C-alpha cells in the first residue's frame, strides 16, 4: 500500500481457478486498501487532535488544514468500504453459484488436454492403471 508501505497477501490460493476470479481478487484488494486507509485516517485524526489539544498555539495552519481534509475524507472512505464489502460478498456468492472465469479457463484447457491425449495415442504409450493402496 503506497501510504502505509504494508503488504497484504491474498488469503486464498490463486492456483485453483474454480474458487477465484479476477473480479473477486480486485474487490478483495480494494477492500483491503480501504481498511488500511481508514485505519490510517483515524490514527492521523487522533494524532492531530492530540497535538491541537496539547498546544493550540503550536498547531500550524497546515496541520489544521490537514485535520479538516482527513475528517472530510474519512466518511467517504468508510462509505466506499461498506459498498465494497457488500460487492465482495455478492461476488463470493456468484462465484459459488457459477464461476464464468473458471468455465472460460476450462474451455481454453480442453484443446490442450485433447492434443496431449492424441499425442500419447500416436506415440503408442499406454497408461498403466494406478495401483490402489
């Protein structure tokens, strides 16, 4: 994250295309950014208000301007976070019902699987049944 220098790994495997989609990853990323930003804004407001309370005379116009700006930004970020959380939950439900991304990947992989099967057949290689343990 550019403001906090924090890295947050995606919590699920990206290898299994049946349980992931680009939209889901993007919504998760935006949700994560909004959590980090709202936490930072809240901490910044607290810090600036403490400085102002400690010594109002030493509180600069720049600090006053920043405090006002962050207080205006925070509610918008909180509102966006609520919307993104809802959209992320909706996307998870949609993915569970029907994952169009996964279906597209499967369709792309079908010709390659058929070609590999044909190549094995042409080479005379016969697969041995796997022994049960």
